[in-house]
């Protein structure tokens, strides 16, 4: 599953250079991956009771992507544009 996520992200990044309108999609997907990081850290800490360095590295990348997404996403307009 992680391979598909990162391969899709790479493909999207390659397409962003051609079509910048896809950037919000990439940011949204990064934010949607955040619940997985919480689950993974919980699972390692409470269920497995051991830490996987590779898994923690992946979680760090996902969190970094989410931070970038939050800083780059523009807020939704609150008022309708004039006609």
C-alpha cells in the first residue's frame, strides 16, 4: 500500500510541472494519509511493542508532506465573487 501511495505521489509531482491545477489534489491526499500515521504509531507502541525504524521513517515523510500541504493549501473563499 505504501508503494502505491508514494508511486502515485511521484506521478502526481511529475504531472504538476505540466499541469499545476493538480497540486491541491496532492495536498489533499497528503492530509488524508495522516490518520494512517496515528494508527501506525499506535500499533507499533501498543500492539507490537517494538519500533520499526523504516516504518517510523515513512511516518515522518507522511507527516512532513502533511505539514507542507497545510502551509500551501489556500483557504476556501468565504464570500461569493461579485457578478
